[in-house]
C-alpha cells in the first residue's frame, strides 16, 4: 500500500532473500535460512548459533518493539486456480509465537507484499480491503476503515480514504484533514505531500504535524528529510537535476546532479540512498562519453557531499553494479 514513491515495509514475493531479514542484536536472535530442503524456510538462532525457532516459516522479519514477524503462504483456490494468501504473526524474544499467524499481508501489483511491524505499540492490520490498527493484545484500537495506512511515528500515522490522504493520532482522531493527493510518512517532523496525479504534472512539497504547508509544492521529485536536509529535483525523469534544501526550503545545493539515489535492483522495492547519513550524501552524474545503444551513459561519477553541500570525495565508476559493491560489500561476499 505505498502512498507515493516510498514503500512502507514492503517486500517482494517469493524471494527468500527478501523475506529473510537479519535479526536484532538486542533480541539476541537472528533469522537463518534452511538450505537442506527444496522448500524455502527460515527460523531463528541465538548468538551461540543454537536453533531457538525451527525453520518452519516462509518469512522471518526483524525484531521491532520486542516482536518479530513470521509469515507463511496459505494455499487457496481462486477463480478455479491455485493461489495463496500471505499470513503473518509475531514471536517474542524467546521465540514463542505470541500473536498467531492469521493476519493477512495483502499483495499489491502482483509482487509487493505489505508485511508490517509494530510501531509505537500499534500494528497496521488489513481485512476485506481496509486497514485498521491493533495493539499487542490483538485488540483493534482503530477500526478497519482506511484504504492505505502508514506506521505510527511520533504519535501520528498517514492514512487514506476515497483517494485522499490525511493524518490520524493513536486514538484514531483526524489531525490533518483528508485533502492531499499523496502523503508520505513523517520524517523529522515534516511529511512530503503531492499535488496532482502521478506524472510530469505532479509537484511535491512538505507539511508540518499540524498540516500546515512548510515548503511549497514546487519540486518534481523529493526525498524525505534526513539530518535536517532533503534531496529535491527540478525537471523530468531523464533530464531533471537534484539539489538539496533545508527545513525552511532554503537551497543548500543548486539542482545540478543527475541522480540522488540508486534505482531498485533485483528484489529491492525501495531506492538505495537519497538520504544524509552521518553528515554525508551521495549524488551522481551520468557521463555521456562512451554511451552506447543500450546504455545512456559511459560511466558514472559519484560525489559525496557534506552538510554544507561541499564535495568531499569524487570517484568514477563503470556502472551502478560497481557502486553497489562499494556501498554494500556484504551482498557480494
């Protein structure tokens, strides 16, 4: 149920790489994959490598608020054909199943499964095409009534109904009216909103927690705020340029970079990068020299910017795979 260009804990279908998440060090349990069978399965081991939860699930999530999602695919018949629905439950830090595996994770676009974790004591749950919220005692605290539902953050969640987005508090009270064409989750007190339908006509700005416009919708694309800054874009997909603004909307970096993130690869559903981490942001320019019939660039220059927008490192790469190997060496071991 993505509200805009951002996933809300979404995962792709049958790939165990996507379904198998690393466990929390705080929980002392880590998910592991059973490689001894043709059927994918996963469970959890403790920090001594001992199996605590047998490999009997088809998806094993991270621990969030002392609970970890576990999931199965339940076979069903639909329109005379074999199909399946994705069900999720939750284990505690001892590996005990404390919330039964009966809550549906809906499938979107045929490939995206909306798996969820608890946030601020509440979980977005789905039934008969609508979302509500329940607590850890399985009590439905906010009824099923929303078409989409985000996770709670700072006591607020972005939800939608009748193709308009608004914001509710943990009591289900509407605190920002349902008037936005698109609205992402809050990050550092601001939420990105969309004016207009998807496409070249759409513009993005930011609202505060009261729903007041903090930054006018003049950007053609934008990332959420991180460390007080946000990457924003002027222009279309192919020719637009990225820069950086602060929370007042002041331009920190003029739009001059081709990319501010790496497009999803393989089973990924979210862009890689586009946010400041430890005071640094990676941006990219596509070099046309050497471009061929099947590639619109010959090489890629990666720039690392500091919070003032100054380039502190610059390096050329042959392609995106080379960059990913540097960003995520653990995937290529």
